[in-house]
């Protein structure tokens, strides 16, 4: 795991100052504390910060493959590099190192961009080809590893693993993008097709960019797409065995490392499954870690201990305060862009605990998206059944009227929030789902945005990307479409961004075995009834893991990292929420009705309304804007 940065002049091969590339790379020193390197040639410069995982003593970067005129900087891991190495050696390739970086170079020399189809891994890399005077940028299928880029006034294209790497270049213009603010307030994160800094772009997951000297800047090209359009055949028992074998492969392939390796263990289904399969594959005790909270309703330590005892892991726990909001500024620095998934506080803490004893940690991220684990899929399926019974014009009239009349009850569990359900039934499937995954509703955003902001948005609406993704999804039913949208928008934008930034902030490599693309592709072919059955998400995965895990782990209610932000804004952070209505940073943008924001904070503090998540969004937004543009 590493940080990469670079400059490339597509029009004219201008000289590149190595010191400038080094400053960009060093802005991300936390991603690679074990080494650094810079290489420049006419019109190009590549920089690297290294966290040594494979071939610790060798494989320095930038790395050259002189016979093919190739130079690479690479962030990530290629889990099948040994197989690719053997295939390339059979073709006559010769290797000087034992790592995966040189395999990427030799593979690109042999196969060009089609190399990507052969890779099993998480990655973002840049390869300069001196023969064709081109720069090739690529990102992994799921979007585990990030890559930002921007075109500069002097004709250069700059790229970096994190936004802070780009901002270390003096020619990057710092202006906030109102459309990204709209996206952030709606979703809680800035998605892959947007950036809080106007003009900066992210290379989307499963895309590459081939920039050639003397040609205009191209658009990224998709090189892989998840499909839900086919269905696997076979009995439930046979599909269960195939799923289990793919789970095993995903875990085992990610246990290769030349440094200490362990796992996060929350006691939930996904992390417990990973630990069980690691224990099966390892002759040594698996190193695991868990954080607990000082509030019993949020503490999963007992469940984690049950799993640790079952597989005799080397287990460590630490109790953290549920009101430790002193880490807020740490997260603002780590994420650069505003990020409002408050579970990042707990994720950072468990990464910090893991880093005390290991350099690599396996997580359970991705199973909820890949195998329909979220409760919202259950609601989506139930609502879709109702939609199928009533003509659209009648649904809109009846449920829309009832929804508008029904009292709002955001404080209640979802099944009791009839207003939300009624309004969802009035909408079509995609529109309703887009709203269900959001944080701040269109109506609240409309009330908080100024008239100037609404004009600047020009009709841009965050939910439209979800609607489009579901409409165009290669899918057969409503659950397929919801999962596809989550896999392409929510997963890279929220879950994997959170994992990357919190782990890299403490120089820890996090790996996601449940996002092995072979496993994800297979899961997408499973009949919906094997993903979601009788209200139980991840049904076939749980069935497959019954031979490893007790029922009280597999079938208990989902908890996750819960951060009590609503309570904070009625206690320790009440003053900070109230100050939002007087914020000079927010006011200077001209985008917000601060009086309305102040009234919202007071209504929440007094208990008259529930606005905790929206207030948390604005606190994180204000701090991010100050850091980036203040």
C-alpha cells in the first residue's frame, strides 16, 4: 500500500521539477512511511511513498522496465501476481525482484491495457511508456484504491492518491464546487464522479485513462462492469458450496504478506466469516482486534470474544469513549473532502489499534453490498411488491396524499415511519431508493440552500445519479438494481473511502477479501431468493457459514459502528451546532440560509426535532471548507 503522485505534459514535453513531484508525494507520507522515490524525464515526473508489504527489501519505486521503456508508480496489491509472473516467465520475461510491481510492468509490456482483465487485486497505478509517449492510469474494479487528477494551467495533468497530494501543487486552483456540496449533503460523501474542488476529477472505479502525447485529454474508459443480468443454475446446496469455495479463495489470496497480518473482528457476520476462514488456512493463531464502546447498547466485544475463543485467535480489545469527538479534526485532515459517515471515528480507532501489532488487516467490508445484507434491500423488495399491485397513477395519488398528511417521525424505527414508506410507495422504484439511501432530504436541502446556490446548481440533483444507475443497470429485478447502484456509487464513495483513509492515516494496509471480484461476480448471479429470504439478508452466505459460526453470531441483529451524533448535539457539541448559524466560512460561500440552519440546530438541541445527521454533515462541511479554502 502506498501513495503515488505525478505530472505529465500531453502537448509539449516540458521539463518537470523533481522537487515539485516530491512535495506532492510527501504530502501523503502517511500512506508510505517506509520509503520514497521520484523519477523525471522530459514531460513526465512520477513520485512514490512506500508502505512495504511484499518483497520488503526490494521493489523500490518508481520502477523501470528498461527493455520495454516503461516506468511505474503503483498503490495496492496484486493477489495473483505469482501466477502472472509464471505466465510471463513462460513467455520469456525475466525478473529482478520478488514483488508484484515488476509483474505489472512486464504484464503491461506484454498485454497493454488488457492486462487489467487478468488482475485480481486492489490498485491504482500510473505507467509511463517511453515508446509511445503516453501515460496510462488505472483503478481497480471496486474502487478500493483512490486516484485524483486535474489539468493545470501550464498544460500539465497532475495526479495523486489523495486530494492533498494534488493541492501541494501551486497551480491547482482552490474553488469549491456547489454541485459537490449538493451531492455531499444528499449522500453524506462526495461520490466518485464529483470533487469538492472544482476542476479536480477522480478516476472512477474499473476505469483507465490513456493520455497520449500530442492528443487531447481523453475521457476515462470503463474496463469492467458488474452484471446482475444472468442467473446461476444449480441446487441451493451446490450454489452454497461454490459460494463457500469462492469465500475461501478470497480470504486465502489476501493472506500473502511479508509483514505481520491480522484481521478486524467486530463479532458481526462478515468479519467473523473472514476470521473463521483465515483460521482454517493458517497454522498460526490469527491476530484479531476489536474496539468496544462505553455504552452497552453499542458494544459488540462479547460477540467478538465468542468468535476469538472459537478460533483461538490472538485477540486484543480496547474500550473507547462513545463521545470521543476530539478525533473530528483528525478525520477532516485524513479525508480532505467532507465526509459525514460518523462510523469513520470508530473505524479510525480500530485501525489505530490494529497498527500496534500488524501492518496488514483483513476486513469484512463489501459483503452487505455484494450479497444483499442491508435492511434497506428488504424494504425495497417489499415496497416493490406493493408497487406491482397498483397502477402508477393511482399509487402516486393515494400514497402521495397519505404520505403528505402523515406526521413525520424520523426518530422511530423504519417500520414505524409510515410517512417515509407512504411517500416511497408513491414514487417509482429508483426514485424511492435514491431517497432512502440519502441523509438530508431534497426538501431540507431546498430550505437550507440560498437562492444563489439554487441558481448555481442549475437543476443538478444528487439523487439523479442513483436513478440513472438503477435505470441502466444490467439487472433482472429491483434488488439487483439497488445492489448495482450501491456497488457503483455507495461502495466506492463511502465504504471504501472510509476504509482507505482511516487505515492509511495510520499506515495500515486494509484488505477486503469479500470484494474479490470473482466472488462478487458469482454473488451477482445468485437468485434473489438466495440473497434475501424471509427478511434475512446474505441468506446463502450465512447458510454456508453455519458449519463455522454459531447461530447467535450469524442471525443476531446487525449493529455496526454506531456513533451517537444526535446526542452529541444536545450535549458536548451543542455549542458547535449553534455556531453553524453564525459561521463565517459557510456565510462567505453565499450558498446557505444561516438563519434556517441556526433554527434547525436549536430545534434539535431542544428535542423538538431530529436533525443530528444533517448537523453532523454541516459541522464536517464547515471544517473541510476551512481546511481546503479558508
